[in-house]
């Protein structure tokens, strides 16, 4: 068991390393000199030189990379060019906002998905099944950024019930768990939750329908087990897969929330990334990318490690 | 990163034979699926309007008019209203179909070709080559697909071809994973050993004996990617990373019309509705094809 | 050689009648056991351990043994589907894939194999005609000629081309599929055919038909067979010579009648006495073999049969016996310290 965990950890290390390289190098892929973002085009030569050495751009690229990784490991991701604040502070603040949004959306989506999927799986071919499947198809087909816009139009502009943008009154980014702030959370969360809902509905439906046809269920019923007890059996058997998918979904939503966050101006990592790209804020871009991908790698690792614990059938090598 | 539209399951090497007659039977079964046929019809309409846009569209997608900005739906001469620069929405939507369909199909098709080839070789040759290919791809898997697309797009810069490249790079690892998995399963079967006994080289064996079993599952997976590709591509344009203005592209139109949601919400939401429609059509068609392929003879 | 078509594949006798068609020397294959974090933990499965034998032209060598004794691995090594760790193989006087020997692709025309699982060994997406014709096309035969040859081969194995040529494997019965496998092997015009449990999965009546077909084909085409099986009745029927394997080693080899009547190795004797007999006077009352087969991973020193042998001596536990002739009979060899002059077997 521990051997397996160790193997997975060792295996994740080169990936994490490559992630750092790519996060760093992506900026250099772009056409144009990174310097152009920092200094105006017509600045005098000595100013440019000063800026260059201040940002370390005068050293060879591998050295820059090394320095960056070294500092990152010590918690210093540099300073944002646009805001002047430490990248780490900005990113961690954003991460907590996105994590909150992603987790809530995942939980909402997963619970709805389980309910719909179970209903559909139990009553295969019926109207309930068709409705649930419709929701599922909508969930995976809908462009969620568009859904966000539509919900904004309906609930914010037309009905005025909920705010259209931001994470707090007056555009504040400090989160407090009160009704004022929760109102800001509602629309983004609903928008994001349709994705996991669609996938989980599909997954659960397939699993439940498959399981109901298996012999052990027929055997249980023949022995007089009540439907509730049989349901518990099925729930136990589907739980590992659902948990695995949920974990992955949280990671996916954290990484892929950029579109929804842009629509709602939600101050999360996606929004930060967007800002960083358009303002050519290199340290911010590198730092955000690094943190996001590391979270995803760690999450994947956790899911991989936890899955055999939950599902004893998965005899991993 | 597993594809978020599929439940996590390993693709099965198909047991039923897949000759030419098989595909004809699939087509026949497909005709009995009403949703799939409806979707095919919708897609056909979109394709026709995209291809023949210059002849079918009522106006000029680029002709702006400051006086005719944000006209409501149903205005004379502007059947679906006009956008924030006074251009006819219907025309722009029809022209937009071109870009959106291209951005949906081209990356998936390219990824299909590249990915299947890589997966076949990784799976068949096994050993070190397999390890090298799969480990490199695992690095790509470390990024969620949206993030990867945004990152590559952001790095390469806006533009249609850059978006296509970014999306292809996002999908190739996923397709390679499917192809390699099926190839590894098939490779262990006895008839592959019998084929090796023939003295044929790896290319011949892959082409004659392995390719057929692999194409099915990969094709099914790829069709599921079509809607993802479209939504992702439009999303990139929505962020400003994809197609540049003044090109008519549905995602970009959503972006530029954002401020209009306050006074003309229906017009502003229209491009997204089309993305939704096309995406559902792709998915329902893909589902139909998948279940038509599923039934064994 | 074959009477129907001209021989485009040109597999001819090179060594002459006295040259054994196959000589195997000291063949070894160990598979590493990967149980720990790192691949090499020093444990190996001794799948094939120092196996040597030769096969005369036109004969059938039967190879028998329990599951896991290394028969199939030996077959795959001979067929070069897997590469041996060490050992030499000489086919009709030429080394295989060696300098000065016969090229691997050329070799593939001369040696073919029929597998046990008739369904898994046929590509489910090709018609049986296409499957049979594939081999010759790899070796340069034109498609038209290959298909014509395939049809005549199918005819020969008892599957009328008009009915069967365009069928798929899942549309045939087990026996029919095995006939297709035979036809496919023959399409190369091979000289040596390895039959790896080829009839094991068939019903008895179908087995008989297929075995008779194999005998006919052997004499028609001057084939040599390597017949691997665990079914001793079938081996008795088909073979001219029998080789007994145990845990990766050859323990006895000799002419079939000699082995079946005067087996010298305790293991062979145990196997033979376990054959159910039709004679009520010869009921098997107690199990001839006791104990479990030992672990093929890192086997013990000395004779591998030591833990189950009813006649085990001290020397058996320390020194591995070598193959030596039984008495003065030169072609019956046994690897046993006791080298029993066997009493006449009933």
C-alpha cells in the first residue's frame, strides 16, 4: 500500500517539475519581448537596462527559471507588475475565492447529478429517465459562459433579485459568510454547477442501470431485501466512482473557471489569469499558472491515492 | 485530465466485426433514432448556411451603421436585430457559423489523425517508446483542458490559427490515451501473435489487424469532443484570445455584445443560443452514433 | 510439395533427409518477477530452463506436461514470438536470424503455429478467406493468387469455399475455426507446424476429425509436427516421439510406444497411471502424484521433482540429473538419478 503511494508520489514529481517549466516558459513562447510589458516603448536605454536587471531579464533563461523556482519554493512568486502587490498574496486570495466557488458548485452539481442519475437509472426508459437525461445533455452541451449571461439577464437585470457581478458589495474581495455576500455567490455557483451535474447524471445513471441488472441485486431481492436496503448496496458500490469524478471535477472547475469568473467578475484565479494575460503581467501569469496547475496535480494525486482505499476492488500494481 | 463529458470508463475493443456491411448497418440503425436525425438535420442547415452564407445572407456582415445600432429582433431589414455597431445579426450569425463549425471540427479532426497514429505506435510497440510518449502526454494531462487552451492561446496570441493549434494540442493527449489503451488490449490477443508469425513488419500488422479495432472507440470519443471544441473555441474568443474583431464569430459576438445585455438582452444572448444549439446537436448526434454502433450483430 | 498451385513461396528441403529439421540447444527463458518497488528483485520464473532436443523430419514430436511446465513458452521461443535469454536453435542446418543463417522473415515461411483458442487467434474483422490469404501476401504473392490458394486450402481442410470463404469467425463453430487456423498455417507452405493445444478446446468427436485431418495433411505435404498437449490419449495417437516436461525442464524423451509402455521417470509414470482407463480392472485407487507443484520462482537445488517423487533419494536433493539414455536404448533418454530399468507397464 505504502509502496503504491510512494510510487504515485515519485511519479507526480517529474510532472510537477514539467509544470513549472511550462508555466515559466509559456511567456517566452509569446511573440514580442517580455520587456515591452514593463517598460514603455520609448523609454531611454538606461531605464530599460535598469528595469531589465531589476526583473532579472538580463540573465540567461535557464538561470531565470532556476531563480524563479528557488524563490517560489520559499514562497516568493515575485511582484505583480500591474498592481505592485506580491504575486503570492494575490494568487492565494484568488485561490480561496475560486476554491470556495468550485467546491460549492461541485457539491451542488454532484448532489443534483446523483439524484437525477439514480432516478434515471432506476426507471430506465421512462419519462423520468428522459427528463433526467435531457438535463444531463444540457449540462454537458451548454456553453456555461452563455448560461451565466442568461442568468444575469433574468435574475439580475430583469428581476433584480441578485447582483450581477463581483463577490461582495462595493466590489470588495474579502469574503464574509453573511447573506450579503452569499447573494453574490448564487449565480456563479449555479452557472458552474451544470457541468458536474451533467457528467455525474450520466455516470450515475449508467452505473445504477448496470448494477440493477447484475445478478447480485436479483439475488438480494429474491431473498426479500427491501428496496431501501438494496439502494444502500447500490450506493456503496457507486460511491467510489462518484467520489473520484467529484474530486476531478473540483480540480477541473478550479482550473476551468476562468470563463464564468470573467462573466461575473468573480475575483478568483481565472479572473486573475485573464487580467494577467491582457496586461502582460508576467510574474502574475507565471505565478497563477503555477499555483493552479500544482493544485490540479495534487488533487489528481489525492484521487489516485484515495481511490483504491475506497474501492477495494481496484487492485493496483 | 479525463474528458469531462465522458464518465470514466476504459474503451472496449469491439467484439463484433466491423466490415463495410457493419457501417451500413450502423447507418441504417441511426436512421431510426429520431433525436440523432433531428440533430443531423439541424447541423445540415447550419453547414449549408455557413457554406452558402455569401449567397443566402440578407446583408453584409461588416457593414456598420451608427444609426441602426442595437435594433430589436423583428425590425425590418434586421430580422434578428443588429449589434452594437449596427451590423445585421442574422447575417453575422450565418457567417459566424463558418468560423464556429471550423473551430469545432478542425481541431478534433487533426487531433484524431495525430492522436490515433501516436496511440497506435505507443500501444503496439510498447516498452520504452510507449513510456516516453505516454509520460510526455501526462504532462499535458496535468493541466485542465480549459486552462491549457487559455495558456497556449495566451502565449501564442489571438487569431484563428493559433486557437486551432491550441485546441488541437489540448485534444491530442486525450485521443492518444484512448487509442493507446485499445491498442494495448488488442495487441495481446492471439490473432496479433498469429500476424506476427507471418513475418510482416509492424506497419502492415498495425494497418491490417489493429487499426480497424482502434478506429471505432477513438471515433466515438472524438465525436464527443466536437461540442467541447466548439464551446472552448468560442470561449477563447469570448475572452478575447481567439478570433479578432471584426470577424463574425459567435463567441466574440457574445463578448462585444456584453454591455448590451442591459437594454437589448435578447439580441445580446442570441449568439450564445446558437452555440448552445450547435453543441446540443453535435452531442445528440454523437450519442446516436454511439448507440447505433453499440448493438452487436 | 503441394499439388494444387505452383509454389510461389519456395520453402524447400535444404538439409536432406538425415538432417533433423529442428535442433534446440540449452534454451533458457527466465521471466523477472516484479513485486517490489524496483523491477529487479532477483526473483525469476524459470519458465524454460536448459531445454535441448531435436526433431526429425516427417515425424511428430509430442510435448506433454502439466500447466506451467513450460511447453507453451518453449513453443513461443521456437517460433521466435519471444526471444530466449540464451540457447541456440538450428532449423534444417541453418541458424535462425544469425549471421550465415536463415533470415527471420524467411524462417517465418517455414515454421507456423496453430494456437489453442480458435476464436482469439482469428481477426474478427476479416473473413476467413482474407485471414488465410494474408500470410502469402506478406511474402510477395499477388492478391489474386493468394486468394485462389486460400480457397483451395479451405476446400482441403473441409470448408467449402462457396459457403465459407466470406464468413466471419464468429459465424463458425470451434472445429471449423480450428480448420481455418490450420489452413492459414498451411498457406505459408511451412515445413514445421507447431500445434499448441490445438484440439484441447474442441469436443471429442470434433477432435477426432481434426486430428485425422492433421495426419492426412502431414503425409501429403511432408510436414513435421510439434504437438503440444496435456491429453495423453491424443499425444499417443498423434506422436512418433514424446517429450515430457516438468517445471521448465525435459525429464524424459523417447519413442511413443516405449514411453507409454516403459516409462523411466517417476513423473512420467505418475502421469501415465493417471490416465483413466476403459478397463474396470485397472481402476485408479489412489492419486499417483502427491503434493503441490513447487514454485517455479527460484526452484530448489537438485531434481525439481524431489518434493513429489515417491522414490526420492539424498542425491536427488543436491544434484540436478542430466538427460541420459535408459539402459542401452539410445533414443530413450531420461533425467533421473535412479535411471530405473522399468518393469513392463500394463
